[in-house]
């Protein structure tokens, strides 16, 4: 991505057409660094976004809806006071700079006609949005305030004079002649990359666009200054001039590279440097930027949701592992129940050999042929009969502890298996809807708190199970793949028909796979593909010769007391496959 001077120039050209003489109806501040203006122009509603984010600062029209806080921040209130009801009478940009100023005329509290300037400065971590009184050039407020203690160049505080960002002193690409360009390049380090030199010396050029100038000139991307002769420099200079001429004539080609899962870059012109990556053009630069950041925001939300669920599950798995350790220790300690019982029985059978006051006694173990002696400690405070009863009681307690420990260990192992399946589903989730379904399942299981509806918001709708992925084999048979535990359960136990064939990787978490078929014998290609899908969408994805069990769906049953997606099956056969990512990719699923 690169919100450079050429992108800002393209945005300026678009906004002059779309917003001049537009009325600002409403101002919102959805986040600490973002302002949104709702504008009515030429009987059409427009939404302008201004961001001072340290990484994603920008200004453009948007169609993305954003949630606003219940109480507007102070800066938002200042903007509402001075801008709402006003009209945009001009939009300015110093040539090739990432600074845009909106001139707004509105009535003040006394009914006087005044002009304010809303400046959007896109400067990385120094980005800002500032409201200025045009008549006095005094700052009314800034979304990021700072004093001379932070910046010796200027202060952004109410009442202080507004000073524009420092001049970059770069070369104007529209006025750049060949000699100036040659001199600028050849006075730099010979080891410097030409793209870096262009970005640092020619106004409006980001590293992205500088690289594009080199690539579109037919030269190597990593070209360095010492590799440039007169021919190479002339070719690049001509490209720079072509970009400048196109920008001055509003001949832009808004371009977006990437896809919703991996947005890569946007630019005001075509991008040739990304080979083998999806690319599309837009009719306006705002559409390209809006799509890019829409994808970026969606991907970030998915990342945050995945990290949150991962964190919860990892913590819960550690808790279960610790619980299992304690339960297994209880079982080990209860493992001497047989010895306690033997001592009780030997004391009972040899009561006549024991006298009160003995600390211990050695008795013959008549259960073994050679009759070895067993040393038994005695309680001096108890009679021989009471000592025997004490050992019986200890035996009964140990036996009960062992039974309970075995039951608890079995439950804990099932719980660990379930948590492992959830963790796998979270890692495999490709869309926000997938993670939302997993979160709902975790809410039902008590692993995360339910999201309470906000005031005025309707209650959560009744749980709906989304459809599994579906692909068609070369034999024309439908193959369905579950994406989470609830889908797996519905797919295997409700949607699958008795004669359908069911697949699952052996002994590790993974998707349930069902092939729609009335025949028990599938065509070999379909059988192999279904098994490969089951192996690929499992924790064994990166393994070779993965064992995959398959059976008729009628032989698959819900595990008694099991969590969602837990089943048992029989009458199965096993097929060994090695997952192939390229084959899966061709099917159009992740």
C-alpha cells in the first residue's frame, strides 16, 4: 500500500467533482484517529473519511459503515460546532504533497458567515487532522494535540497559529528535466537502489510507485545507481514525466492488488511489479482505497477474533492438562489398593498370632505358592481386629479413588479432545462467519462469555448452522466438508443419508467429509479425493501417508455424552493418502 502524493492528487481530482458545494450534514468520530463527514451534494449523499492513523492515514470517499461511540469525543464536538451545516467551497493540495485542505463556509453562533479549513495531513506517525480559522490562521483544535515539548517545529494546540508541515524540498516531477534528474541520481551513493533514490528526491513518489517506474521502464526492480547508464536513467526519467503528465490530466488507473484474505497494495496507476497476484482496476481512486482498507479491516478483525479464541482455548487446554496430571497422580497413589486389601485379609486370617502393642508383624502370604513373608505396620493404639479394619477401610477408599480417577481421566481426555478440535477449527477458519460460529459454540460450552446485546439492539438470533463447503468430483458426485464442530455434527448425523460415504482422518481432529452417493463402491478418483480432503482439512495436513477411515454414514453415531462433532463409527476401511495443496487449491477452497 502507498498513500503517496500521486494518490492524493487522484483523490483531490475526484473530491473536487464529488464534494464542491456539498453541505456537511453530520460529523462523526468512530475512533481516536478517524473522522467521517456525511455530505449532501447534487442530491446525493456522500461519506468522506479522514484518518490520522500512524500507518493507515488517508482521505477518501467511503461506503464502509463504521460504529460510532455513544458519546462523541471532544474533537468531534468541535467539528460539529464549526462544520455542520456548512458548505465545502474549495479543496486544495500543495502540488504532490500528502496534505489536503477543505475550505468550509458556515454561519457562527452570531449568524456571521465564516470560513474554516479542515486540514488532513498524511505523514506517517505525524499524521493529523486539524481545524483552522481561515481568517486568523489560528488552530481551533487538532485530533492529535502536541506542544513544543514534542515538536520544536510547530505546536498543534487551540489558539496557536497553524504552520504547514515542513517542505520536503523534493524535485517537482512535472518540472523535472533530464539533466536535473541525472544530477539528483548521480550525486547519491552508487550502492543505493534507484527506487529509493527516486522516492527520496522526487515529490509524490512512494517506494511503491518508484519501483513501478523502474519496472514499467523494462528495467530490473533492484536496479542500483552504479548499474545505471544514460539509457537506463533516461527511460526512468521518461516514466516519471509520463506519470506527472497523466496526473495533471486526471488520467489515473486506480489499481488494487491482492484479495480479501491478503490485500497487498493500491496505487493511482497500474502496477506491473506484482506477477502472479490478483489485480483489479476501479473507476475511482476512492473505490480502490476503500476496498483495500475494507479488506484490511476485515482481515484484521478476523486476526483479532482468531487470536482471542486461540488464547482462550490455549489457556483452557493448559488447565485441562494440569488437571489430567493431578488425576493421573491420584490414580497412581490409589494403585496400592490391592496391597492394602491383602494386608487386611492377612491380619484377619492370623489374628491369633498378633498381640496388642506390636508395632509390626510379618505374616505368610498364603496367596502365593512359596508363601513369602509380608511385613505389616500396626497402630499401637488399635487392637489387631481394628488394625485389620483400618486396612480394609484404606483399601475401600483407594479403590473408590481409583474408580473416580479413571472416570475423571476419561472425561478430561474427552474434554481435551474437544478443545483440540475447537483449536483446529479456529486455525482453519477462513471467514468471520466461521469464527462467529465457533465463538457461539464456545459460548454454549461456557468457554467464553455471551455477547450481551447493546441497548436497543435485538436479541441474538436463534443459532443457525451454516452449510458446509461443497465440491464436485470429476465423476459428478457432491463432496461436503464440515468447517467446525457444529457443521460436522449436522453433516454426519442429520444431512448425510444412510448410503452416503463418510470420511475422517484417523485419531486426530479434522473435518467430517461426506460423499453423496447411493453406492457403497465409489469411483476411485472420488474416493481418493474425499480421503485427501479429509486429510487436508485436519491436523495431519502436512503429513504423508495419512490414514483416513471411511464408512457408510449409517454406521456413524453420536458419542454418548460427547461434545458437538464427537462421533463413533464402525464397519470402516482405511485409506492412506498424502494431502496435495495444489489439488485442493484448484477446487476453489482454501
